[in-house]
């Protein structure tokens, strides 16, 4: 059973790296979705909708098996991080966009009246308010990404699900579904604190009271 737990660091690594990719790439995507240039905005809207509309496991297969046919080759970990990272960027871009939509338009107008440039206004005035609003949704998405990272096992990433599958295959007489119950329990142990933190953060941002 320790073999299953040995996959936990890989599960956390895939989740953390993919989330980091999404955090970074989601920013230019969000800016494009808010652009006044209609062709750019519509093109990125199409890209985001396509990325979100295709099942994550399909993207991983396309990147891992499809790219292997070309000159660039991804190992299983890289393919998982790239695939889940691209998916994360699409979802986080929408979270960012929604958060910026909640910032009063007068904030930007007031900053402009004070002589602040567009970049300064974005970084010092708009972004902090939007980020504060986006935090609960970002935490909720992190929880979803942690669970979705299990599909990385389908392309050979040695995460908890992969290790549970290998143990069950090697010990069919004694293992059964026990390794998968263990993996599920570990996912719960990791996920519940994130879920509680997200709920508390959302409550505090809405009412100023932590419950």
C-alpha cells in the first residue's frame, strides 16, 4: 500500500506545475478576452471555448501521442503539465475576466483622472481588487485540477492512480479495489482542507466573517 502513497508527490507536482502554467498564461488570455479589438477578442473566445469544450483526457492524448509523431517529443510528465496547464489557463482566464468585470468602471476612470497610466492603473488599482474577488474561484479550480490530475496516469505518469493500478494488477488476489480506496482517501485528505479554505475565504470576502 505504500506504493500508492509513493505516487502522492507526483500527483502534487503535476497539479502544482499545471496550476502555475495556468496562472501565468491565463493573464494574457484574460487581457485578450477583454480587448477592444474585436477580431482578437473573438479569436481568443473561440480558443478558450474549444479548450474548455474538449475533455482533458483527449488533450493529454493529443499532446502525448500526437506530438510524439513530430520532431518535438514530450515525456509523460511534460505532456501532462502542458495539457493540464493549457486547460487551466482557459478556465483561469474566465475566472480573471469575471473578477475584473466586478470592479467598478469608475475605478479606472478615477485613476485616469489622477494621471495614472493604463499599466499603472491595471497593476495598482484594478488587479488587486480583481485578484481578491477571484481568490475563492481560483481555490475551487485548484481543487478540481487536483482531481483531474489523476488522468495523467493514462499516459504513464506515476501518480497515485497509476501506482494503485499497478499494485492491483501485480496483486490481483489480495489487492482488489483496496488500492483505489486508499488513493481516494488520500485525495480526500488533501482536498478537504482546500475546500474548507475556499469556502471560508469566500464567506469572508462576502460578509467579512469567517465561519
